[in-house]
C-alpha cells in the first residue's frame, strides 16, 4: 500500500512573509507592551493590517494604546494615528 507523503511540519510565517505590523504607542509616542493577544501581530497586506486595527481599536485603547503607526518591514508607512474617538 502506498501512502501519501506526510505534509511538512507547520512553521509560523517569517517576518518577510508577513511584513505589515503596527507599533502600539502611548501618548508620548513610546512603544507600549500589551497583552499576548495583541502583541506581535503581523499581516500579509496593508489591507489586512488596517482591518485588524479597525476591528480592535477600542480594545487597544483599553490596553493603554493612544496611537498606532503602520510599518511595512522597517519602513514607517503612516502614523501615528490616534485611537481616541
């Protein structure tokens, strides 16, 4: 009996595969450590990153985030963008 080959072991995507990310900042512009749920979020596209922050901005504000800056790799794309309503 011939069985198919086993699939490769799952590995998390690299930063190059998901280059879009948000720097989460306090009112002074300093980066803020946040809970694991919101930390180290990376995205395949700018649209995915913007959708995520649009869906979570109130929770981020509750974590003490005052503004966010969008990055593609090491390049700041725009921001800081305030999370106040």
